[in-house]
């Protein structure tokens, strides 16, 4: 099939799913504003998302902080600027790498699980059964998972960033003999409360996007068991792409102008 044959169809399908995503998010916030939220189900989903993704997110963040320190500590030591290693690692982790890698790890672990679970419910007509019983799938399935990701992502991000900075500290000491006190003093000097607030805000937005994409892809699944597998693949791909694009604009908004 030529490019001109399949492009309009795929573009229409993409716009249709994007529209469904925005409508689902809007309906979720309407239910939330009306107080029609199942907080017990939300707490359960938060525990599942946080616990399932904790090990992977911490491991990825620790490796990231360690690699940053490994790449910079020896070079900085040669120029006598090794006291700035901690600040460099901390700024890179807090401003960018921590929220992004945490979200990607949660998307790879919990996001795919959410998409597969809801897609399986859709293809086995369980979602239709909820509608027959008068239960709105957005309120029952979408909203608790979206709130759970918005709650769990900031907590996982904080844990991941702390462990990444500590991992970089141990590697910097091992590579260039940088004292822990000098490393942490540099972290304290460079990282401002504003950076932490932006990092947490990014985590909340990323959590909302992650859950919205996973749930929407699952709710739009059609067919049989094959579609469940395709839904998980589609979810993780769109999570990664959307998170990167969103991070660019958020960074542009918060750090693109002059900032001390």
C-alpha cells in the first residue's frame, strides 16, 4: 500500500483516538469535581502502580545517576572543578532525567498492565456489561487509575531522584575520590526548591498522560486476544512519544526563559 493510500486513514484514526483521550480526561475531571470518585479503588490502584514500578524506577534512576557521575567526575577532577559534580548530576536528575525515566519505567510496567487489563475487559464484553448495569466505565475504570498514577508518579520520582543522586555520590567518590561532603554541598548549592516543585509538577502531568493513554487504548480495543497485545504495544509507544514532547514544552515554559 502506497503512502498516499494509508496516510489519511491512519491520520483519521489517530485524531479519533486523540479526541477520545481528551473527552475521557474531561469526563474524569467532571466526575472528580462532582465528588463521584471511588477513593477506595483509587488507593488500591495507587498501591499497585507504586509497588509494581518501584524497583524498576529506582534501578533505572540509580544507574542514570551513576553513569552521569562516572562520565563527569574524572574529567572534572582533571580541571579542578570536581566540586561541581554533585550539582551537575543533581540538576540533570531533578530537572529532566528523574521525572522522564520514572514515567517511562512506570509506563513500561504499570501502563502496559493497565492497557492489557482494560483491553481484555473490552474484548470480552465486560465494559459493555458495566454500561448495562448503569456503571460508567470512565468513572469506574478510568478515573481511579488516572488519579492513582497522578499520586504515585511524584512519590516514585522523589525516591528515584534521591537514590540517583546518592548513586552518583558513591560513584564520584570511587572514580575521583570526591568527598561525600563536597558532593552533597554542591547538590545543596545548585538545586533550588523551584527545581523540585517543577519536577513534581512534571511527574503529576506525566502520570495523568500515562494513565489517560493506557486506559483510552484499552477502552478502544476491538477484536480478540491479538488486539490485547497490540494495545499494550501501542500504549507504551504513545506514552514514550507523548512524554518526550510534553517534557520539551514543560521545560520550555519553566526553564526556557531567563532563570537563576
